C-alpha cells in the first residue's frame, strides 16, 4: 500500500483510496448480462483459451423462482469448468462461475459470498453489487464486462471498477439484442473498450498480459516511470486539460500505467509520444486521472454525525431568512452536495424555518459538472436510501433511473472551479471536501486545508473523508468528531498565507461585521466616520483585521510583499508607540493612550495612539488601535510620552510620498482604462445574457416536450411490463398444456435440429433433454415409415401441412401431423410434429365397423321390412324388404318423412303409433294396420316399433318393422271357414246317415233286410264322400263317381260304361248322383239285369244344349236280364230317386220298364250342379 | 212318446237343401202332427213361401247348398215368425247376428230335441 506514507496527514488508506492487488492474485472477469445474454456469453467463452489466466464470473438477471440452466448451457461452449457458485466457494483460475438465482453474489478475499438480497425484487442490482465487491477485492485486476441486457444494471458498479483501476468493457450496442445495458454503461463515461463479443477474448488476453497486470509490484513502476510522469503532467497542464502537479505521483503513475495498457504500450516514452499526437488519448487520460467517487450519504455513520453535530445545530440556530452557505469543492457527480442539501431541507422543514440555503458545488472537470447538473442517478445508487428520502427527493424517470427533484436541485449551484488554482469561496457555514486530499501531494493538501479555513466563517465546519485529517493545520480547526472527520474553524483571525494569482481581494467583504439593522448601521457608520478616530483592529499578533477611517497618515504599506502586520505598516516613529500601547492595554486590560509624533510634510505632528482590548461575540480577543492627531494637550496621567523620531527621516519620507503619488496617478489612469473596458464588457455580457435567456426559454420548451415524451415512454414501459407478465403466464399455460397432455410433440428448427419436445415423445424417439440442439436425423425413430424428416422439411420450406398414420414397433398407432413452426411475427422457424395416439381409436373403429357390418347383415337378411327413423321421423335406413314391399328405392326414401312414403298411405295409423303410443312406451308390438296401397292392393300390416334413446354420441332413433300379414290373415279366415264347413258337412252327413237309417228301416221287413239296405247305402255314401274329399270338397269327376258307385255290384263285363264328355260335379250333386246310382244298381241286382249272369248295364251321358238352359243327360240301360214288368207299387228306392232328382238336382227322371230291360234317363240343368270348365279358375281362386 | 197338443196342427216351414235330410225331418214333423210346409231347398223358394204366409214356425238350414240363408232369417224376423236354425255348424259363428242370436238346433238331432226346440220357439216367439 503506497499511500500509507503520509505521516503528516495521518492518512489511513481505505477502499476510497485505490490500492493494488498483490502479485499472486489473478484477474477476475465479471460478466454482467441480462436478456439475450446466453448467446453472447457463449460466443465470448468460445473465443477464450482454457488457460486464459483469469477466472470468469457471470452475473445474470435470473428469474428467482426458476432453476437456472445457464451453467449447463454454457458448459457446452467452453472446455473450462463451468460451476454454479456456492456460498464460501473460493475462486479458482481458469474457471467459469455462474450466479444462482435470487441471491446477491459478492466476493471477498477470493471467496464467493451469496447473500439474500436486501432490496425488493425489481430494485436489486446484482451486477452492480458484484462489480463493487470485485473492485474492492481485485483492484486493478478487476475486469468488468457489460453484455446485452435491458436496464442500467452494472453501470454504477463499473464506476467502482474504474476507480479501483480495473478495466471496463461494454458490448457494442449494435451487436446486442438488447442494447440498453451496454448503452447506459457507455453513457456513464467509464467504459474503456466498446467491443463486439468475438473481439473481447483477444482484448482480455492482451490486457492481462500487460505489465500493469502481470508485474509483481505496481508501486515499483513509479520510479521506473520517473521523469516521464512529470513530463506527462507538464504536458497535461500545458494542453489545458488540468494541472495535476499537486496530485500524488503514485496514483497518477498507476493510472498512466493503466492507460498505457489500454493503448497496448509498455514504454512510457512511446506513450508520451502517443499523447503528443493524440488529443483524444490526452483527454481520456485527463478524465481517468480525475476520476472521483462520491455517493449519497457515503459512510452513513459519518453522515449521521454530520447531521447531528453540524446540520441540526446550524439550522436550529438560524432565523428564518438567514443564509446558510455550503461549499462542496471537487463535487464530482454532485451526490455529496445533494446529500447535504437534503439534510438541510429536512431539518429546516422540521423546524418550519425558511432558510436561504445555498450550496456551491464546484469541480474542475466539466464532464463531472454537466453530469451533476443533470442530477440523474442509476437506481443502484439511490435505491439503498431510506424510502421516505427516496420518494421525497427523487423522481423515478424510468425503470432504472432517478432524478433529484427540482426543489433540491435549485438550491445546489454548480460552477467550474479548480480548487488548487482558482479563488475560493468565502463565508461558508460548511465545507465538505471528502476524499480529495488523499489524491494530493502533502503541500497541496495543506493548501486545500488553508483554503477551507479561509472559506469558512468563524465557527464554520469542515467535513473530510474518513481517511483524511487536518494534519499540520490542526491549529486552524478544532475537532468536532475525530472519528467522523468533522472539524470546526477557529482562529479565523489567523490567516495562512495563500497565494493565488487571480485572487481578488474580498477581505472587506469577508470581515464586514454582520449588521443587525440597516438604519442603526447607517447611524453607527456616520458617527464612526465623523467622530471616531482612524483606527485599526488587530489580533494579538498585530495582524490587521480591519481599517477604519483615514489611516494613511499613520500607516503605510512598506515595499515588498503586501503585509498586514501593523508594526510593519506603521509609519516611521509609531512602531514603538503602538507596541507599548498594545502591550499595556493587553496586560492591564484597559484603554491605554500613548503620545507620539510623526513627521508629515508640514512638520512634526503629535500623534496619540490608543489601544484597548475588544472582545468579540464568539469570545475572541482583538485589540483596537486608534490614531489621533495631537492638537489637544494631553494631561492624562496614563499618557506616555514618546520621544519623536529622528527629524532627518522627513526628507526620505517625502521622496517616498512623491514616488507613491506618481505611482498612484498611473494606477488611476490604468483604472479608468480598465473601467471603460469593463463597461464595454458589461454591455457584451448583457447582450449575451439576453441570448442566453432566449436559449433558456427554448430549452425549457424542449424540456417540457421531453418530459411529455418521457411520460409516454413510461406508460409504454408499464404496458410492456404487464405484457411480459402476461407472456410469462401464457408461457406457463402453454408449457403445462404441452406437458400435461399425451400428444407427443417435437419442435424442429430449420436445420431439422431438435428445439424442444414433450415427454410423451418417448414412445416414438428415445430423446433426453441433452439432445436438444442435435439433428433429429441422428435419432432412430421407433415407428415405421411416416417420412417425418421429408414432411418437416416440406413444412419448414414450403409451408406444407401433412398428416400420416404411423405404427410403432410396439404396435401403437399414431396420427402424425407436421406443420410449419410460425413465430409471433409470422416467420417460419422450423416445423412442429405432433403424434396423437390413435391405437384405441383404431381398435374401437374396427369394432364399430365389424358391428356395423354385422347389423347391416342382420338388416339385410331379415325378410320383414325394417326402417330406422330419426327423432323427427325421417327415414335414416330401410331394408331391401321394405323396398320390395312398397316398391320404392331405398336410397330415394332416405331422409324422407315416413308419412310421405307411398303417397302417404301410412299417415293416420302411423300418427297413432308414432305420435301417441310410442312416446308413452318404449316399444309397441303387433300394431295392426289395414291399408290400401296406392296401387289399390289391400294389405294387412303388423307393425313393431322400438324407441332407442339417444345419447351424446348417437341421436335418438326409432326402429320400425312392418310385417305383411295379409296372407296369414286370409289363411286364418279360410281355416275358420274350413272348420265351419267341415262341421257342417260332417253333421249334415250324419243327419243323412240318420235319414238313410230311417228310410232303410221303413223299407225293410226284417233286420237282415234293413242291414243289407243300410249297409249298401252307407257304403255308397262313404264312397261318394271319398271322392268328394279326394276332390277337396270342390268337384268330383263323374267318371270316377260312376266307377265307384257300381263297383260293389260289378262282375266283369256286366257294366258297359260309354264315356261321355268329362263332367265335374259339385259335391252335393255328386252325392245325390252316387246315391241314385246305388239305388239303380241295387234294384238291378234284385230285380233287373244284374240278377242274372247274362245281364248287362250300359251307362252313358251327354250334354244336351238344345234347350234354353244346357242340361246334363244321363242314361242307365239294362239288358239281358229277366223280363221286366213295371212295379205295381212304387218302391222305397224309386221314391227316393224321384224326390232327390227333383228336389236337389232340379231335374227329371224317366223310368221306362221295357221288357228287355229297364231304362232310366236322368236330366238336370248343368249350371247349378256341375262345374263348368270356365268356372274352374274362379273356383280355384275363391276357395 | 205322446204327442204334445201344442204342436198339433202347427204349420212348420222346412228349409233344407238336402233331400234325404228334408225327408227325414218332414217325417219327424208329421209324426208330431205338424203340418210341413215345403220343404224348400233354395233362398228364393223360402222367401216365396214366407211371403205366402200361413206359417207358425220355420226350421232353417244355415247353408243352402253353399248359399247363405241370412236373407231368409231377416225375412222371418221381419214377419215375426219364430224360427230355429238347424245347422251342422254347431256353436260356430254364423253369417249374421240375426242368425247367431236365433234359436239353434245342431245336426244330427233326435226327435225329442226337435220337439223341445219347436215348443220353445212357439211359446216364446223371437223378439225383434
């Protein structure tokens, strides 16, 4: 530590005083970044070798609620180990460290510290905090880089780095995605290099290899630089940059050395040569050498002490309207001046006093002044202040900056002033000169302290930095607080010798007693000028503090440098008198008058010199010395007579006087010339002032515009903030959506590298998070075909959206959909592929399809017409059988109302069924309807309806089957008819049998006869019935009938049947005919031709159509039997025959009992007894 | 069996298409000392006989050789002549309501059945 070396001032170097890091300490590069930083940091790390000889610490704004992947991502970019910082970890060479979220990272003695951030979120400045601690830990080996990012974080920390002698680099804003952070850093004027990220590694390596960093002991550089430094200082002074002659050489050397590093020069001579040719470097050097740090309430304890011990009493003592004057020399950015202003305002308001506060803040550097006037400070500088102070004295002008309010600004007056060269201010209540002395040579320090003493009024306060003391000027100040370096000005009368070339004499001003009332003042002044003798006020050391009246008679400035020593000023002959009077007055503490004499031009003159002690309000003791011409005779006992001086001196004095007069004449002339010049200058100044006022008005207008603009920008910014929150929410939603569903999704960039994927992808690709960024083509797909890569390319290049079904090797089916990935500004940034698992869907689909086919088959195979209706009774489906029944096309009828089918034949009945019955019942069975179709056919239909309730997947439907029961109904009716008919015939037949029995009984005398007759007739009846049944109760062929009737009596050849035409007899008629034939045969057997073997019977028939109605004519002719005689009494059989023919056949019978054999002719009408050939058809159908 | 005086001389119209049966029933009626009108075998003949009048009661076959005898029943009812449907249909439904509600005698029957039916029909005329 070089500066330890000032025993005079007792300086103790602290952080304020730049030191330097030891040789075994390696440089650490702090990299501050925010939005867009990852990419840039990657580029930066890529360019660095593995053994760069530095350590890198990346501080980024991170979402405090999220785990950071930064370390992981960056480790892919460099071979250096990338580590996430842990508390207590020590920094190692050639490592990259990454901040953890939600912590403030600091570094102390090469050890990382993670602390909970004290500020609320949004007010934290992690980059600033780290840079500040880095500056204090590494001094000149601290390197700070500000990369892309929004806001101003880092700017405040850069100042500390710069102050410590470190290097500040900002990313070239034109290369940054978010240029706000680098831009603010550059605007702050502390940036050494503005570089593109890829140029940074080379700059860093070059910087650390320079002797400024690599040399073991920087302090050894100073002697090495030696005269060169003096040369540069002289050069700077001559160039009008600044006079650094009184600055400490060590600091200057180190800063020059640093500039040499930045210019890549090792030789001082080369650098001097550069300075001579490069004005820019000269300015930059000047700026660097003047760098100074201030902050609001820096060293809060000291400020607390200042507030309590100085400000509070000062304000307390003051009366409203009183001036309070403060001077802050070397004010730098003005923070110190504003701090004092705030304290004064706070206290004056507390006590309700309106004080005339004026704070003069001065600095030699124009850039400092302009910055200080702007009064705009980054949030990191002010957000640590108490909240009420922050809101009371600052207005937020954007997210990162605060401006000191107008009320504070207007009491701080900034002015250019070089403390070491320009005249000082005066009558100050407080001079705050912190952290300036440490940069100055001891002689300059003494001068500054003397200036401060001069500037302060008696009892005024001096506030120094915590490493500074009043040192050898301790007799000018008393300590108020030793610890906090607060001093009070005393012994104002003693003025140290100050020499300023352009220092105007303001002593009268400075020492004019404060007047209490103007009128009293005037009165006192008048009295004093009329009656008071010429006097001077001196301190104990005979230093003149004040002149009153015309003293030139008694006092004269001797040749040589001006002096205020009364004894030197006293005209020849008065010295002894004055000394005697003063000594006596002091020792006796009363007014002493001593007589003396001087020798003016006119002759000797008596002079009375009086001295008396005067005690001031603050207790200081001075002596008033008055001179009176000796016109009066002094008889006072205390009058001491002093012998006149040698009269010979008069001659000399007169000469001196003449010379003085001539000189004065010359001076007066000069003065008049000067006065004229000043008048002209004044006019000029007046006009300039008017111009300035005009300019000022313009500036005011511009300012208002800017404020309006600022307001708008604030609004927009607030909106953007909200948008960011919304975007965050949307992002979360999207992420949850994508993570939460089963849709496997993969995002590919335009190079077909994986950008992102959902966990569900694992059935299709074996991907891990590390695979992001790798080409998808490198991964084996776990499904067959699909052409993902081609489709993705097509989507990214030609915006084609494509779909395909793919099957995994595990047998799962997916619907793959590939579409272009569109960014918010509708650019195509790759492709998105989604895979929806349709395995179940396909299985269900197959099942459904099978069921559908199954039911369609059922519908088709059912012969009953089947209809499916929807809830509005429109046909949805109809079976082929329905088509057949109503002779319509199914396809035409689909969608038609059921009521419209077949021109509405269904309407009335269906309405009953569908609208009345079905809503009440789920099903209706065997609902019978008879209708006549449009083609006129009457149909009996039986309907079955089922109501199927709908659900979400299927609308309600009605199943309707229609069975044509026309034929079945006819069959039933026929059957009933048949049963009736059968009963009728059976019963009739039985009645006939009863009748036959009755008849046979009447014609028989014996049981034997009866039996024979009854059996024969019953047999004939049965035979005839056989034929009736064989003819299905419809018709009986006559030929068969005859055969059967005569068969019981037949002996071969006896019957000759001559065929007649075929005749179909009706059943009733056939029975009658059969019974008649039986009677004929029985009679023939008993009495006729058949009673002998030779007899024959000839049977023949014909149709006789001669009459109006056609007749059937049947002839029975017997021959070859015994001789025939006509019976006397008509027999039972004959009677039956006759009555039957007439009654049942409506015909006639003729019996001719010829001797050769009986001949019978039976005639009856055809119509009622036989079936005509044309009737057959009708009969067949109607039956 | 002694004849019952009530039936004596009653004039019964016999409507029967089959001669053997008509003859047999006529004989029974004559045994019961009834006077047989007819028999007639067709609807036309029956209606003619009814129109001629002088009938106390009628025996009506339901089926006259395939022809329905309902018009005859209607004519009888119109005339207020009691009648008995003589049929082989037994208890089965006949063509008209008039026929169904009329007194019925199922074939075949005994003389006593016929007598009881006639007595009932004659004592209790069919109400229209």
